[in-house]
């Protein structure tokens, strides 16, 4: 048997979605490589459009998914990072400036600026999930990668904050803590997904990430290496399932199977001639609306329902992109990346490219050592992104000047320097 490298740092992650709850245990080996040790998932319970609606059921789902990952990994974890969507996710950018007086900018000035930036993070009654420095600007110049050593009258930075409704996020936290787990942090799922499916170059040049969940679709815009805009749409792939179930008068699990097995985002002339069975081999002999004497429907009718729902969803995605300033007009080759369970629909990339008028690709979970093939799909990209986020320990301005948690407690000076180092790396 090949030698297994020792694991030096261990991470637990739980992604709480409306369709499934998934968990992963991963670690950094002694050679610096990220390795997936175990992962598991189960159908979500007690979650509706990103909100906890049944605390006991949600807690059970979290515990069950994590226990599956623990069993496969051979490791137990006492704390986890949580991925969450919905719950009123929103973003904003706040500029902060300090006076320099025309002299040379020193590292201490950058530290002073980041400390001053803490005062502008005003949640207005909401919960701040992340507060990251986006980019520097001085006098009339913006997009400055590293201001140290330059002369300026004033030095500024844009602080990007991700906000969520406080009560729903506290419910998510409580659901996890009730499973006897400590919460390292709650990560907005578009941020975690970006770690998994966007390349460093895409994040730097600019890309839109559309995370298609079961009941929530998150639209995030990345530029200059950072997430700079976010919009949440309360619709997802489960709405397509419900439309199919309603149209044919069948159960949701039958509609989900039809969508996954025979559905497509692109119609074909042969669809009208192809007849597909509504019921599975072990289903009750219930008769669906519009079937022939053998319980079949034309595939074209299924495709029509799927594309009709996708038309409505992509219209909302297009509006969100326009609101976020990410449209095809006046821009060069802007990239859209689709991920999430809804992105597994056949033909979706071609359909979305036509609907949005921009290049589109499907974003899958990265090739991590030990990641099962069944989890190397768009539906598990956010889960993989959570452990990548945890390992990266991204700088948050709220941690400047105070210990954050045991993994990142390097002292005041060390944390400030980590913020500065992160800015140098991304910009």
C-alpha cells in the first residue's frame, strides 16, 4: 500500500442547501497538498430557500451528513465551516480614506487604513459574514496593487462586505451547534463556490458566477481578484421539478427523475418522436396526464416545460447581471460560469450562452486528491470550495487588531501583515 502522508491540518465543512446537506473532511498533508479524507450527503430536511424551517430536522440532516464523512475519513471533527445561501445575502462596497499629506506611504499607513476601515462596516441591523479589502486607491488613481512606497495626498481602500439577515443566520448556526459542533464561520456559498470553480485569472480579469441551487440562484461578480457584487434570486432547479410535477400530475420524485434523466435545456427535432415513460420500474401504476396507453409522454413536452422555466430564470439572471454592472455591452469576452446542482442539466451551457449573450461554461468541483467521482460535479463545488476557503484563511478586516479564532490567532501585527500580504497576492 502506498504511503499516506501525515495530515497536519484538518478541516470540516458542511454545506446547507435546500435540496441536500453535504459534508466534507479534508486536510493539508505534510507535503502541502489538500486531500479529501471523506465526504457524505443526504437529502435536506427543515430547510426552505436557505432558511431553517424545522430546527430538529435541519440538525439531524447536518449530523447525519457529517457522520457519513467522518466514517469514511476515519477522523472526527468538533468544528466546521458552514456554507449557506439565501437568507437575504447581499453585498456592498464602502470606500475608506485617510490623510497622507503627500509623503511616502509606509506599511504602517496601510495598517492604519485597515483599522480605520473597521468603523465603516455598519451592518444596519444585518449580520456581516465577510468584510474583505477589495482594492486600494490614492488621489485620482484606483486599482493600485500595492501602495507602499508611493507618494499621495490621500490613501483609500474599498471594503467589500457580504451581509445576511441576522435571525436566519443564527438559526443556521444553532442547527449546527445543536449537532454538537462548533462553528468556525459561516461562508456565503457564492464566495466558497468561487474558490472552487474560478481560476485566479478569471477572478482577476472579471467573471460572473451563477450558482444554481434547488431553491436559490446566487449571481456573483468577481473582478480584480475579489467578489465585488452579489444578488440572490429566490428560484432554482426545484422550481423546474415542481413545474413538471404540476404539468403531468405526478409526484415530485418522479418529476425529478424525469428532469435528470430525460430533461435538456436544448430542444431537438427528434424530441417530438421520442416517447419516454413517466413512471419508473418500481413506481405505482398511477396514470399521469397526457400519457399514451403505455404511460409515456413525448419528450418534447418535457423539454418545453424545462426551457420555459429556464427562460424565466435566465431573464432574472440577466437582470441581476445588468444591475451589478456586468453586461455584454461595451465589454470584451465576459465570462459566465454556471455551477451548483442546477448546472448539471444537459445542454445548459449552450442554452445560457444564447440567453445571456456571453461565453458560458460549467464550473465543477476541483480535482482534489481523494475526492470521489460522484462528488466531482457542479452540485458539490461549493462544498469543495468551503475547505479551500478554510485552508486559505482569507483576511477579514474585523480580525485586524484582535484574535479571530485558534487557527488564525497570530497576534495583532501578524494579522495585519496577513491582510497586507493577501492584498499583494490578489492585486
